C-alpha cells in the first residue's frame, strides 16, 4: 500500500511538471514576436509610438508586435 502511494505521488508530480512545461511553451508561442522597422513597413504596417512603452508596429491584421 505504501509503495502504491509513493508511485501515485511521483506520477502526480511528473504530470504537474509536464503541464507547467507545456503551459510555458504555449504562452511563449502565443505572445507576439518582435519585428524590425523594415519588416513592419514591408508587411504594410505603420510604426506607432506608445507612451511609456517601446514603439510597436500596427499591422493590417490588427496585431501590434514590438519593434526591436
């Protein structure tokens, strides 16, 4: 019985670790990538300056990635 409980706890810990790793990867993929000024204008976007933040590129599809 004790061995089964230890194995269950180990499996639960491994599952939580796997879920947090998947969550971190998907969160990174969901965020907008950075773009350069040249890439912004080539994609038909406009450079927008935000107060207290870095410049961004307003693309025609509505996304606003930061300019690097």
